[in-house]
C-alpha cells in the first residue's frame, strides 16, 4: 500500500506476490494438497516478513483473513487490523500464577462483553467519520481492550460501530495497535478499498479476468505478470510522469486520474516517443502525419 505523491489521502494497493488457488475439486483432480485462501495469504505474509524482519509491516484484512485462529499464526512483529463478528468472544488478560497455585496456568482471563453487548449499552459516543476517500458515516461507537478466544497471547483493541443511517448495521473491527485511537483503526481498515480497486482495474483494463490459458506455465504466469504491470503503470504515473494524465471524461467530484487514464497517458507518451524516433527524420512522407491524430485518440481509448 502506497500513498499517492500527487493526491494526498489517496492510496494504491500494488501487488508484489501472487499464489494460484485451487479449490478442493481441482486439488483432487491434479493431485495437489488443498490449501485455503487464508493459508496462501499467510504463506505470502511470512515470506514478506522473512525478507526483512526489521521492516515495519501492518496487515489489513477482512474477517476470513483476520479471524482469531489466523491472528494466532501471524508473526507477532506484524501489526494486524481486521474485522470480526459481533458475537466474537473477548477475554481479559490471563491472571498471573500465584505462589503455591495448583493445576495448569490459566490461558485466558474473565470473559468480557461481546461486541454486540458493547453496542447494546446506552450513552455511547456518536461520531462522524470520513472514510474510503470521500464517504461520510455517522455511527455509534464502543471500544474496549482484550484478547480474542483463539489468540489469547495478542492484546487487541476492539472498535464496534453501529451505523445511524444506511443498511450497514453493526460492524466490529480490531487492531493489535492497542494505543491507536478508534477513529484511526477505522481509517486503517478503510485502506483495504484500494485492494478491490486494483483487482477491478486489472481485470477491466489489463484483461486478467479473460485469460484463457491451457499450458501450466501460462496459468502460473499470466495473472502475476498482469498484476506486476498494474504496479508498474501506477508507479510510472505517480513517480515518473511530470504531469497527471489528462482526463478522458469529466465526473463531478473526481479530482484524480483513474487507472484507465493512466493507461491512456502511457499509450500516448509511447506513441509520442515512437514519432520522435522514427517519424521526425527527413524522408518521411508529410501526409502520414495527418493519420496520427485520430490514431492517438484511438490508442488512448483502446481496451
């Protein structure tokens, strides 16, 4: 996840690793050990962490990837912010073992209110939130510290909200960054939205959703290569191109270039470089240049 140098507050999710997921039926067919999506995610996360254990990593994930069982398996050096269910079991810290105490040491402390019970309380704080770049929400907010049932060794801060309008109802989030404010935890979780944008744009404009591969190597390489191309196009536009991409269409409230416009700018700049190298020398028929203007337009809008 990187912040846009051009537009403060705008974030991009740039893929760096990919894994091929096979469902149970396909794994059986191809004689492969089945691995779930969370397991594949954990493998990539540990690989990134092992690359440089001194780096600061903060994992943002939805409930399937940040459940208590997944949190327990993640390296403690990696901060985690995610979503859990309203009925999740929350516990206090385990009491210290007393001198002369018999039996096993307790792993969990007393059971605390569930997020559902937290939101049932009266007099909760009401706040206005601006998330996902521009969307505004009005919510009731409750927060408390504790430990998830299946991860009793990692302290977390739980933030439960109830939307005052719209159909989102009640939602519960947590973060291992226990000193963070509740609003900051909600802001961190909203940064997941660029992940959905990355997959949408890669499928829509780079053809990742239409790949029809039959060879093993092609299946393994096509999507990772497309995701790498997405990252390169975004980095080129945000860090190398001097001016933002020109707007192809005008939308109310839109103040930054879309990925489609970045691609269009890359095609136009590539054509300009081609013209400079091959069509600016003497001997090129003058009439050929009259075809370049409509060609530029068609290249910019090419799917």
